[in-house]
C-alpha cells in the first residue's frame, strides 16, 4: 500500500530475496498509487516497486527518483519505468547520466498534442480495462483532462541512452499513435520495442496488463543475467 501521498511501495513476499527494484514515473494526471496492480504483480515475482507521481506538475519527483536510485538499501538491478510523459522524464534522467540506472522501460511515450474533448473520450483513450476505467473515474487524486494540457518537456535524447531500453506501446494508442512512436525509436538499435494488439495508451493498466507485466518480468530476468539481455526462452509463437 502507499507509504505516503507522494510514494507508493510494493515489496517482495516475506522470505524471498528481492530480485531488483523498479522506480515508476507516472504520467499526466496520475499518481503512484494508480500502479498498485502492476506493483503487486511485480512484487509477487520478488521485485520491489516504488511509484512516484507526475513530474510535469511536481518537479520534486525527479529528485525523489534520483534518491531512490542512490538508496543502497534497494536491491539492483534498478530499472527506471516511465509511462506517458513519465517515459519522457525517465529518458531524460538516463540521458543526463543519473547514477544507479541499470535499464529503462518506456511506456506509451507521447508523440503529439492530443485533445480529448470529454472525460469519456479521455478514459477510453487511456485504457480498455473496465476495472482501471472505474479506478480513474472514482479516484479523487487523479486529474481529469491532464492529457489535454501542454507540457514543457525536456529534449528527448534517445541517442544518449547507454543502458538496455524496453519500449512498450499499444497498437491502438490514439494519444501517442504507434507509427509515430516507432519513428522516434527508429535508428536506435538499443531500444527493444514490444507492441500490444488492441492496446491503448496506459498499457501497464490496460486490458492486457497481465501480458504486459509478463513481458516486463522476462526483460528483468534477462537483465539479471547480463546487460546484453541473453535469451532465456525461445519458440513461443
């Protein structure tokens, strides 16, 4: 459960050794608690998860992330995860060579300005999962209409990323169209992209959230073996 209004935490089950730490930067309008389902699932696989809020409205989030990366009590490998604009800020921290980052996961990297026009359009664009739609609708700390706001983002410098990068994107993402996201990643061989059929913008909290979490775990398990990400499973159609 959330440790404070600004930080949400999930740990490995008692008796298991932690296998690494994920630090999540939330997207526009979000707070860390909205990643509870993702945090609990990764926690069951013995990864610690620390989820922070929207750096676009709270710049201290980036300082908090740096402190967590430097916290020696949190086990490595340490992986920075960013969703929506959180992905942009996460890439910025890596490009700035913030110490302690072993890998990066970019989720729904935004590519264009977007206007919903209504709450129904926004929630449908965010996720097809009815459970998460209800969570967003009834959460007093979630900011509706945040996707419509213009955010002054740092320069995206994918060429400066020197850690393994996993990019996750929904094939039906209307907030950040897939073809535009793939164009941003083109020419950067260190970025491994995985797309999800029917996936919308918030793929960590979308209808395929189990498949997305499994994809993340496989990436983490490969990372634990080596930063070269050796294959540990083959032949799955």
